[in-house]
C-alpha cells in the first residue's frame, strides 16, 4: 500500500458515496486507474465493506455504556466461550481484548437504562465464567472520527 492508496482510503472513509470521478480528482488519478486501485483494495480485504453512519439517538439508542469485563479463568475454552457469546449479542457493537485490570472492554448501545439492566441480567449474566462487570455510561461525545490518522 502506498500513499496514493492511503489517500483513496481517507477519501472513502470521509465519504463512502463519493463518485469514482470525484475520488480520482481528489487523489490526482484518472478514473480508470483509481477504480482499479479501489477494486484491488476491496479484493485484498483492506476495504472490508461500506456502511452508513447513523446517529444513535435518532435511531432510538440513547444510552452508550462502556463495560469492562474480567473473567474468572483465562483458559482457551473460557475465553472462546465468552467471545462466542459476545459475538451473538446485538447490543454489543465493539468488543476489545484489553490489558490491565479488565480482560475485555465492550461498547454497548441500548434505548434506556431499563434496557441496559435487561441486557446485563439476561445476556451478560448468562455467560459463564465472568468474575466482574464494571460499567461507565457516556453522557456525551466530544469526537467521533471516521478517517484514520495519517502515517508518518
């Protein structure tokens, strides 16, 4: 991947619906080589898909919770069971494996606090092997970036 590919990726991250002509103009390529590069980035898996960014509150998901989970055991079987369960939970948008006191950090979106309580009681508590759950609620967002920082 070269700098031109990175410029293509930044432009697509900023506006996934940009026309190939406008993209080519923005990265100083003619349309055909630009489209070829985009297809190569897609085929190689660098571009994994396209999506729409939707306002959570307008959608009805007004509560964002960051949930730190610590497991009782750190065996292959227990971590696999936890991760398999998390993948099936619709309310969990992101799950990161962490260093430090928590083993995992989840970003959970729900309509309200009652829905969060139901999520914890019905879904998280149903997963065996969890030692602790610690939640922080976001009451605002300062920044939401969709374009990766430039390298170098």
